[in-house]
């Protein structure tokens, strides 16, 4: 499926709608802000190929009241890319990782949580993130270990990821030439899940206003390069610096009034499972607060597999059931916190393939190895 998704990215880039210009941050309720580590400003001079620019990515929640303690970030799936202005200053590759507070799903045996490097904006260097609709493939999955409430004394600026931009080539040293580093979210209604003024919000929730982006980091070649590189002779940059992306799926999800242990949007009934997996999935679906589930809980399938309580085929069946819950159009009725739980379960089960495939044994062995590395 993934090769087809990758091929679809080209069509998405050509025919989808632009996000539009950045509006004043005051109108937003969730602002993505990429900053330069260790400095206040966002301008960076590049002096040589191989230089690494260290970055920090923040998700800033701005509610309508004056309280900070009723803002919380549960999860977010950002990408980063490096568009060029007036020919650009440099080429370089981007990479990122979740900060400790938001690393509950950042493990080597969970590939769905890792960013995927690829050229998203057609300038041959490597970005990461997702342009395909209804997906977060390629984005960095940052999920809080526990309820990540804001500090009572400061605005709700959550440090979700660290990142690097490694310079691979030099372009133009003109004063007007620059390379920008911008964050973005995929066109997926659960690209972000947060609490604002004490109420759950998602990326696709129109009540939450719009997700916006702070000023980008700006990379320019150091002044000593002027005259050493050819001048930029192309047309002036038109100023469209945001990636084109389709609108979010399920524009305004509405939670059901009284969700039960098996919500109405879930595939019914549960597939035949041995008692450890049935207990595990029911415990997840019945919890009143998905954020209270510990990392040990998400490690349980690997413990079951290593000790012979379940098979890889069973885990694949359960993964398909969870995937159906997310893929069903009726997911627009899903409570945002419950939907976030389904995503976490999907990321946990993603290493397990369709039963009967050759890759089954390979990935099953990899899961066992990952469980042993964690000291199980």
C-alpha cells in the first residue's frame, strides 16, 4: 500500500489547495513554531558544507481565557521542510526526534512513529512529513507519556521535538536569497490532539480556529560568500512558502453522547482473539482516560509474543481491526481522545504484517528482538 501512497504524493502536490498566507498568531489556537536552539533570533549564517543547525519545535496552545492550566497537548504529528526564497541559500537534510516528554511511542520497533526523509518541495534535498490525504505516514509522531498540562505561570508552549538541518550544498549569496525551515501538519483530522480551555480539540475541529505557523527559521550564506558564487538571475520569489495540502479530513468531528466499551464506530464484533489480547484491547477501549495508559501497557503485545501467549497472526488480525476503526468514515463521530487511543494502538501494532506473508516471520523476529532489547 505504501508505494501507491508515495506515488499519490505527486498528484496531491499538483491538484490540492494551498494553505494560504500566515495570519497573525493571535487568531490561532494552535501555533507550530520552529526555533534555533540556544538563540533568541531566527536568522542563521551558514559558513560551510556540513554545518549542522540545531532546532527546536514547539506547539503553542492559545485558549480564549487567561488561564494556562486548562491547556494540554496530548499528541502531534509534525513535518519539516526547507523552501527556498529567490533561489535559496543552501541545500540540506532535515531530521527530528521527539523530546523525552513526548516520546511515549518513539521506539525503534515502532516504525510508524519515526519521520521518513524525502523531498517534499522539489528542491532535491530531504524533508520529512506527510502530503498524502487521510494519513500521517512520514511525520514524526510525538505523544505525551502522561497528561502534559501547561505550567501555571507561563503560556502553553510545549517543546515537542528537536531537529537538525545539515547543510549539503551552497546555492546563492544574494542578500535576498534564503532557505527557510517551516513546520507543517499532515491533512489528517487527528494530526494534533490537545485540550484548549479545558475541552478536547483536534486539527479538524472547526471550533478550535485554525492551526497556524510562526515565522520560519531563515538560513543565509555568510557575507564572505558574496562574489564567490554566481548571482541569482531568476524571477523574484512569489512569496508562496507553505506547502500545498488538501483540507483536513472530517472537518468537524462530533463526539457521540455516551460512548460505551465498544463504541459504535468500532468494527463489530471483536475478532477471535486469545484471552491476553482480548483483555488488552478491552482494557484500552474501556479506560476513561487514554492518557493514563502507561508505556508498560503498550509493551504488553511484545511481552505476550515473546512468551508464547499470542501469535504474530493474531496481532496482525487485531491491527487490521484497529485500522478499520480509523479508516471508517463514521470515525467523524469519534471522541477525539478515543480516536487518539486508536492511533496509538495502530502505531503499536504497525510492525505486524498480513498473516501468511513472507515478511511475517521477519517482522515477528524483529518484534521479539525489540522486546528483548527492552529487557523483557
